[in-house]
């Protein structure tokens, strides 16, 4: 048993061992952290069937939207950047607004919703772009987020610096026909965010608070905005790990919280299904990644869905196992940031589930 007084161990290792949750998962998390195989972890929180099975918080340097925060001791109450996990929550918000009749059907041409760019609609290919193409990142337009987010040539940074962010996105050259190729794009999410705001008459924080956060008991959050005051639907949200886990549980419960439907079941079904193959060996739905992982207790590989964010932010969901997990990390702008959260999810959480 690890003692909380053993200062040679990271707070992560101590927390994993003494929180009173699944001892196998906790000990394996401790071992991985101590061996250096799971670097940069800030928080790990997992539950199955509504019961917590693993909870651990560490200490390390952090930042918010690129601004250094220094050394942070993370706790359940600590807000953390979600980065692109924000996109998955925006997908949920679109489904809610769609059910309320406040946003158009997903087969609606995008340029019909931006009449100020009528000159762009003279191009038949641009005119054919739909909301679904944005939700699935299949606009077919040039976009590069492979560069660090400190690089002005990164397309998302260039969009933030553009005089008109939506024209910047919509007039980019095509590199594929719409609907045929997945190209990771914060610009696609920016269009969906704008459609949400125009349809609901509320900015993203206001609408999210009304229809999702308040009903779930989420009272503390932040949503970063650009220099023009536009809140970022691609990467701007900050939540605590337990509050993000509430959203994961809501999705696993098909949109129902305490007997009240918050998200249409049809939208959850549609948005979590694989629509297009990505360039990363996974599939993609409506701002959700889709894949498979071995779950020994279930006899083999089963599907999962997830929101992914720069630096190792994750909201993992495995419907068949009824498991949700949140992982916060501080490995920003590094190509292998995916490794540690994937190991935690596959080798520690899913691999060590017990028979229900």
C-alpha cells in the first residue's frame, strides 16, 4: 500500500492507490506513472454503470489556449482545457438545437446560411457544401492543423487572425470533392458554431449553460474567445474532469439524465456512427472519433467513441461495457501526445474491467 506521506511518489500514484477505487486499475496506473510510461497526466477519471472505478489527479505544468499557467496541482474542482473535445460537445449542442427547431437539417447547404457570401455560391462545388459535410469534416477544402498551434501558418491560427473568419474558411481552395475525404478542420467546427449561434440567438456558453450544463448540474466552466469575441467551438471549453464525465454518462444513457431527456436519442445514434474513415486509422462521426479496442471481459474487441483534444485530452466512451473515462494531460503540441491516454484507456481501464 502506498502511503500519502511517501513524497517520492507523484500525487498521481498516491491518489490512484488511496482513493478507494478499483485496486488493480489503481496499481497499474501507479506503476505506469512511476515507470515513466504515462507522462504528463493531469487527471484520470473513469466510471462504469455510474460507479467510479478509477480517480487520480497529478501535478504538472499546464496552459490555457497556449497561455502558461505554471505548475498546477490538479483536483476534482480544477478546470482544464478540453481543446478539441470541445468539438464533440458542440455536436451534442447541435443535436439539441435541431430537435428544438432552431438550426437547419444537416442536408442544408451551408452557403444558404451565410447569405453575405453570395459571391461564393456561384461556384457549384461550394454551393453543394452541407452542414453534414462540416460535422464530418468532409468539406474537401484545404486545411492544415498539423503545424503547432503556435505557428501562424496553422490554419486554425490563421482563421483566428483573419479579418473575416467565415469567409476565410469558405473561400479556401478544394483538394477533394465534398463528402469524399476526411480533413481535420477547426474551420468546419467554426461554421457549425456560427450556425448554432445564429439559429439559437445565443452565444455558445449561453446556449450550453441553458440546455446542457445547468440540467447536468455543471455550474463552473470557461469558454475561450478569439480577439473578435467569437467563442471557439473547436477548442475553447474548460471543464472539470467530473463535469466532463457527466456529459459522457449522459451520452451512454442515450441522452437521458435523471429521467429527463436532454439530447435526442436519434441524434446520439446518428452522431456516434462511423461515417468516414480518417487518415489516422480510425473512423469519424459527427465530431466524434470511432474505433475498437479489446475488452477481455466481453470476449474481444468492442467499439468505442471519443472526443480527442490536443495535448492528450480525452473523453472515451465504450457503450457495450457501459464505461466512460476522462483523461486530462499537458503534452501540448507534441505528436505522440496520444500514447499515454490510449494506454490508460486500453491497457488499464478496458483491460481490467471485471464481469458485471
